[in-house]
C-alpha cells in the first residue's frame, strides 16, 4: 500500500487548508451542509444497527462498525466538517492563511453542519425509521438524547477533546493513503475507536439530540423509552430545546481544543522543529 510520509501529510493538509480558507461562502456552506448530512446518516445507521443489542460491548462494536461511513463519504466525495477543519490551525501557524479566515471557515462550517444534520433528523423522523422493532428504535433515540444533555460540563469538554483526537487522526490518516482502499481502511479505525469509547462528537450530536427531541413527541417512542431503556418522566422532562446547549457548548469547546492540540503538536514536530537552526535542537 502506497502512502505519504508524516511530513507530506502535514503539507497536504496545510495546502488543503488554504483552499478551504478561500472557498466562496456559498460553496463552503453547501459543502458544510453535505458533511452534516453525511455524519447524521452515519448516526442513523449506527443507531439502527445497535439499538436492539442488549450487550453493551456488542452494541458499541455494532455502532462503531457502521458510524464511520459518514466520515468516509466526506473523505471520498467531499464536504466541510467542523471537527476536521480544526486542523486548519497548522496552516494558520505557518502563516499560509490569516486567523480570521480560519475562524470564518470554522463558524460558517459549524452553522452549515447544523443545518445538514437537522435536515436529516427531520427526514428520519417522518421516514418511519424510528418505528423499527415496534418503536424501540424511537425509544432508543430518546434515551441517547437524554443521556447526552445530562453530561456535566467537564465531561463534555474532556470527551469532546478525546473524540477530536481520533477524528483528526482519521482525517490525516485518510490523507496518508494514495489509494481508495487505503483511505477507507485508514479512516475507518479511528472513528470505530471513538464510537466504542463513547466520546462526544458535536456534529454527530447535531443529529442525535434533535432526533431525540422529535421522537419525544411520539407516544409510542416515549413508552418504549421508558419500558426498554428506563427513561423516567423526570429524565424525559430534562430533554428540552434549552438543554441542547448543555451538550453543544462543552462538546464544541472540547472538539475545538482537541483538534487544535493535535494540529499544534504535529506542526511543531513536523515543521517548526525541522526549521530550527541545527544548534538549537542539538543536545
């Protein structure tokens, strides 16, 4: 399998970041909407595959095996994803793009990802997908959303940080491979790992929480959420539009910090140190 060296991967990513920074607004938003849709579709498939599996480890493996399809669609077909675009910090540090262009992309793509994920959530709700297993899938989506909005702030930040280490490495590993088969294999494993670990991805949550809010309006799904997944009336009441921010804010911060951390470290190792005069890094 042919692949690029670590230094080449960083150069490829920085070159791509320049292109991302200079995208016309309408193109950036369209690609961001597509990316939000793709990640949401991965979420749809992962919940459908895992909702009826009672063994926790087996359910996580099933979800992890399917969820990477979202990022794979972005890597192979195209899309602008907030979490992966945090790596644009490398091109910013290298002065290839201005900081304001970096932030313009992140903010615009975040909004576009949200639109794409919400669009899929609405379609899935009306598609009948949640009726699977006598409405158990609908109950499961409620239980997942309830759990996510109940996380503490520190848990959301830490989980988001760890998640984006995996996501950014998946993006970079995908760039390492020169062949489609290699890109699929390289991208799949880190995403598989973060889903198994249960870490928080803000774009995925742009689907998981809204679909839970929509499912809450269906009596059958609410009944199944209580009967199968132990969602009490008190827990259900905690799932509101306002509670979305209990998850979105800390997870976004965590994802951003995790992506920037990886970008800064890799830039330092592969670019900055190599440019230092020999005497400065000799023992």
